[in-house]
C-alpha cells in the first residue's frame, strides 16, 4: 500500500534565533546549508550565522546592580509607618539622601529606582499633595520690576526634644531672577512681615518697583475682588510709601496671579523630611541652607541660576530709604538676665518666665504690643506690654508659689488672691 504524505518543507528564516530550528530541519533531511548565502541575505557576518546555527542564544539582559541598592534599608526605614519624617515628593527623598547619607546619583535615576519598587512607589502615591493650580497665562517681568510675597503657614513640626510647635515660613521672590529669601517665624504678625521685608531689601541693597501679595490681613484691610480694588492696611501702606514700592494685591481666590512664588512653595515641604531631627535654632539654620541651595541651583522654569540672574536686577532696584526709616521697622532684640524671682526687666518693668531659668540670659523681642521672651531661640513666655511694675502670668506665679510653699488644697486660690493684690498695688 502506498500512502502519499503532503509535507510542507517551506521554512521561513526571519531572525537569527530561527537558525537553530532551520539547522535541525536541514540535518533531518540530510541537506547542506549555504551559510554564505544566509549571511548575505540577513546582512550579518558568516561567523554569526554559524554561531546561531549551532544553538547560540543571546543572554538575557544583565540585571545590573543600582547605586541606590545600598540605600534600600535606609529608604525602607524612612518611608515606614514608624518614621516621624514625611516625604511628599521623590525629589525630597533624593535630596535628603544626598545631604545626609552621601547618595550620588541623578534625580532621574532615583525616580526610576523608586518606580521599580512597588513598596516605595505606593508610599508616594498615597501621600500625593493637592492637585496643581489650573492653567493660566504665563507672564514675565523686567529686571527689578516686581517681587512676590507669600507665607507657608502653620507647619506642624516636632522638635528633636519631642516638642510639637507650629512654624511659618515667609517667602519673598524676585520675579525676574527667581532669587528668594526665606524667613522662619512662630508668628505671622505685621511686625514680623515688615521686619522681614526690611531685612530682605537691605540684603538686596534696593527695592523692587512693586510687591505682589495675596489678601493677608497684615497687608489688606479689605480684600481685592473681581468687583473692587480692596483697601491696603494703613500701616503697610505707610511702609510701602517709605520704601517707594507699589502694593499689588491679587484677586482673592486667584493664587495664579503670584504663580512664580506659589509654584515652588512645595520645595518647603522638605521641612517634613526633618521631623524630629532639629531643635528650633537648628531648624532655622536648615532653612537658611535650603534657601542658599535653591538660589545656587538651575531654576527649572528659566534654565538660569537665580544668584547669577540677580546681578541683572540689582542695578535696577529703587534706592533704600534712610537707615533711620529702616530702623523703625526692625524688630528690636534685647538681651536680659533672669533674676532670682524668675523675672526679666524691660523698660524698668518686671515680666515673669517659667521656673528653671534663674540666672540664664534670654532674648527679648517686642512686636504687636507684646513682649516675647526666648531662651536659645525657644519662646518661653509672651506678655502684653503694660506700664505695671510687676507682670506675672498666672501659671508662672503658681509654679513659683508651689515651689515655695508646696502643694496643698488652697494654693490656686492663694495665687489668684496674691496676683490681684499685686495688680492693685503695682498697677501704673
């Protein structure tokens, strides 16, 4: 019996990897391969054809070790739920590792590394900030023309000693050069704003033509809206006239107007990377270093370095007012020694501090009709200024009385009664 088999002997070679199967088929049929013809048709060397016919396989891509691999345990600890530190952006974590652990790689390399590790990538997806501001028309300003003022407000920070405080960061940015000044403060009072601007203008050795700001109460009595120009605070208006600039409030609800200072404010979220790491004085030093670093880096928007571009602005700034005028807006710092009664003297009047500071030197700061008392930059007391000879805060007096007579049932009433008698006797 004869059986005819229709066997398709057509074999198509499209890639070098097809050559091994082609070789097996040709050997089965006892047929010789024309390696030179294959090499010409495939556009490769004859030796390459011979290598693939004999079963050569290109090795899989080598899994190269990343320079970031060595930092895996550190990253895992920093991003863990137990860490006080917070990193809202990959760039902030990259910068933190560079500054504190010696990481040496490009930001793009680091972002790719985080993306390849789902356990790290998920952290940043969960901690995404508010969505970006909507589209707006981009404006550029001439050198020396404009500065923009803003606050990064009420940042909750835990110090190295475990104290929980709220700090505020004032930012002044020159619109042309993108050069900026940062100021860390526990208060957002008008005195703080005016003192900060005075110091910034002095460092610039000049004043811009106009200052763009939002409708903060320290600047505006009535907010600017779509239907009204608003009313500038009387004292701030006097400050603007003394320094020679125009106040340009943006319309309420439109932060895009001062977009140059709004957009980079997320840089200040780097402060959360140092939760629990610094005391207040060290935090202040860190903010100074952060500002210096940013002013010396290439700005992403302009492609220029702010500190170099600043030179084009300096000669076009308005002249500073006299030193006497500038001095009237500075917050005065006075040093004083705490006496044996836990009091400090200011303008011949006595003000209390908590127990434990006897013999220590403290700093006194006066603004907004209040006396602020600091020990090593830590605020320890705040008093309203009066003409009274003795000024006790009730809890300070209660501390001292408890230390003197000991704890007993009527000590609170005794403290209130004594304070009332002292108030009547020493009231101016």
